[in-house]
C-alpha cells in the first residue's frame, strides 16, 4: 500500500525515528524513508536529494516541533521563504509530545500543515491518513 514516494522523518529523538521507520517499512507506506535530526538537515535533504527534484512526487514530512539547531516552526518559515511550498507536493504533519494549544494554533497558521499529531503516533492515525490520501488521489 505505497502511498508516498518519500517520507522524511525530522526528529531529534532517535527512538521515534527508529519506530516510525520500522512502521513505515513494515506497512509499505513509502518507497523511501529519509531521516533528519533537525530542520537544518531536513532543508539540506530537500534541496539535494533526487527524491525532491520532481515536484510531482507524493512526499510526506513528519516534523517535530522542538529540536536543537532549527525546530519545526523555524523549518516551516524557511521552507516557505525558499518557495518550496509552491515547488513541491509535500504533505506536512507536525509532531508534538505536548499537545499544547499554542502549538496547535501556530501549526494551523501554516497553510501547508495537514495535521497535528501527538507522539507517539498510533497505527490508526497512519491508516486514517493513508485511506484519506488514497481517496484524494482516486478523485
């Protein structure tokens, strides 16, 4: 059930990265899983990896909010500033361990954030996302 060409996991928590990578591979959700420890590394990957050369690829970014160097919101600011939101077809999901209302409101202020998930991610969230995106693609 491959839904995404590439999933980019952006999180400084190695356990979260490992668990999500295993789940994505086991469920066959993506052809490729890339990993970044912060927003700086994520931007480098997006700007240099061939998976992002063709804006028609279906890609997912799972983005943690609090990370050293460049956090999730700073990443989104730079991503938009560089025009990547217009160039690439990415679905962006914010990840948080807190679920604070301020974070949710800030995430909602970005037009490119699809969803806001509380860690750890549950299988149902993945399956609901997969079903919704498959339905959208079949229209």
